[in-house]
C-alpha cells in the first residue's frame, strides 16, 4: 500500500507532460495537414484558371494583321464593329434576365408551399418535381420543337425563354424550398398574431430573410440560360436571333485561324457572369435570421 501511495504523486506530473506532448504533436500535425490542403487547393485552382488566363491573354494580344504592339483592345473593337456581337449580347441578356425574373417569381411561392405544406397533394407535387428534375432536357427537345413549330415559336426568343424557364423551374423550386426550411415557422406565427396575412408574412418575413436563397436561385437560372447551347442550336435559325453561345460558335467556324478575335468574343461572353458574381457575392450571408429570433 505504501508503495502504491508513493508512486501516485509522481504519476500525476508525468501524465500531464505526456498529454501536453500529445496535444502539441496533434496540433503540429493539424497545421501540416491544413497547409497540404491549402497547397492542393491552390494547385487545382491554378490548373483550372490556366485556360481562362490564356483566353484573356489572347483576347488582348495583337492579331496576325495588326500593327499594334503589346496588349491592345483592337480585337474587342473589331469583334463589335465587324460582327453581330452586340446583337448576340443583347439577345442573351434579354432571354437570360427574363428567365431569371420569371423563374424566381414562380419558384419562390412554389418553394414556400413545398416547405410549409404537409398534405398529400403537396407531397405528390414534390415527387413530380423530383422526377421532372431527373429528366435531361435533350429528351424533350424534339417534342417541344414540334409543338413550338405549330405555334410559331421556333426561331423566336420568346419560345427560347419559355423553354429556359421550364427547365430551371424544378431545380429553382427545390432550392427555394430548401432555404425556406431553414427559416423557423415561429417568425411567421408571430406575424400572424400581429394581424399579418399568410401572403403578407411570406413577403414581409420569409422573403425578407431569404435573400441568399433568392440570389442562389437567380444565379442558377442565370447561368443555365446564359451558357445554354444545345437548346438554342435546335430552336434558333436566323443569325440576328442568335444568342451569344451560338454567336461564338458561328464566329469560330468562320474565323478558325484568327484565334485572337475568337478569344475576344469569348471574353465578352465571360464578362457578365463574372460581373454578377462580383456584385452579388457580398449579399451571400445568413446572419440575419439569427437576429430575428432574439428573445424567443
């Protein structure tokens, strides 16, 4: 017993030293792991950005018949003066912005119903959206072309916009419903007690706290409509009705050897998404919801 009592006081400090060493080793290993992950992400990002940097560099490099030296805006000027780039850009902006506005305006209330509704009809509608979301757009292009041809919507920006809205609606509704699920129903109940209607609580409470979700849905619809080529090449025929992706492809086929001009037009196509992300990035925050629950 005395031996045991004599050993016990000495084991305490040694045990503390061992725990301290172990924590220090684990901390150093964690630091090395973070640096390795950061280096891996940096390398992957650099590899992904190489084609973009080459595109931008070629866009501002003097062409084969140019007398300019160094970086120049001559290629961009030639693209807008000698092609229908301005018309293609306008067509893309019209169809894309229309798709964004209509998709968000319809998906927001539809997503609210999916988030708050608990009936069998709502569950069936949710399942139908899931099935429609899993179908690729290519499966409906031919039937839609036959239908739209009879309605005079082929080679028409209105017909193209309708298809874009339909193709984004399912995912947009799911995205809005997922974000509405993160907003406590107690906020709406409090507004109902204060005399607010269901629609009023949706617009004044739910939507006001759903800016990140709305922006995410809008950006998804924007990118889908802006980058689409498959649907546009089926439904558009006239050069004046082309959207920018089709315009880039058409210009490339006619000027396959003039890479600087082709890259200049590609830069024009890349600019709007970059501007959208740079402008809206600061609004992606969900901190406002927590403040609404203070004292509850």
